[in-house]
């Protein structure tokens, strides 16, 4: 195993352990479900049902298991979202104001990675055929928006809408894409998770049209 891989796995395990420990201390699962925009599973008071990419995931206590099984980084993303929601109220904090990744507290530092992992594949696979992005997005429950030449807003998590935007370009300008977020996103997810969520969303959209 390369040193970089070892460091990543160790960091992941630590992040997962911290998230699990914080969620084990939750005193009222019903309140957490309300804060996260989820709900308690009928007849199971210790299971939260949470919308994720147009489907439901379930998080159960006291073992803090996630069903159905997700890739490790997506599981951690779900848990981080719930951890963040333990500190918030049940009121939906989304503002309707869009911001770019660069406007996040450390966004300028990590933007090159975000660009490579999320925006570049968006441009590559969707900028040459109008309508493809919105059709794929609607399969994920997205709603067409009016930004750029084509755009769609997908509610990735109950309090986390993500907008995908394309400009098809012309003789003067190359095609371009962007991913924008509600200004409240930093309350719900750390920057690294914003990158992971955007990458997962982009490639989920790509797989729909492949």
C-alpha cells in the first residue's frame, strides 16, 4: 500500500470513528430526524429514514448502521450530515441564495480538486448534447432551473439542494459548467464532503446517460 493510500485510510477510519461516537450520544433521535429533514421509520423509533439521491437510506441506533449498504465515503457523508444536524434546529435553513465552491470558507484552496473531480466530468459528458443533463437530473428527482443554457437543481439530501449548470459555448467561448450550492450548505456539510457529494452526483448523472 502506498503511503498516500495508508494516510487516506487512517484519516477515513478516524473520521468515521468520530462521527459514530458523536451520533451515539444523540439523546433524541426524533429531534435529529426533524433537524435533518428526515423522519422516524414507522414502528421503529430508533431508525431515521433520510432522502438521499431520490431514494431513502436508513440509519439505526444504537449501532449507527446505514442501510442499504453504501460506498464507505458516502456512508461517512450521510453520518457527517446527521452530525451537523445535531447542532441545528428543525427549521430548514436553506436560503435560496446560490454560492460557488470558491465561496466556501476553504473553497479557494480546494477548488482545483473540486474542479477535477466534479466540474470537469460534468463538462465532458453533458456539454455536447442539450437536454441530456436535465433528463438525467429528473431521474434523480431534480427540478429544471433557469441558470446558464441548461441547469437542474437536485435535492441530494433533504437540506442540501445542488444546482448543475451548463453553458454550451459558441464560436467565441468554449463550453463550460459549474456546480452551485445554497448558501446554507456549510451548516450541513464540511468542504470535503461537499466535494465528495458533488463528485458522486456528477458521476451518478453520467452513469444514467452512459
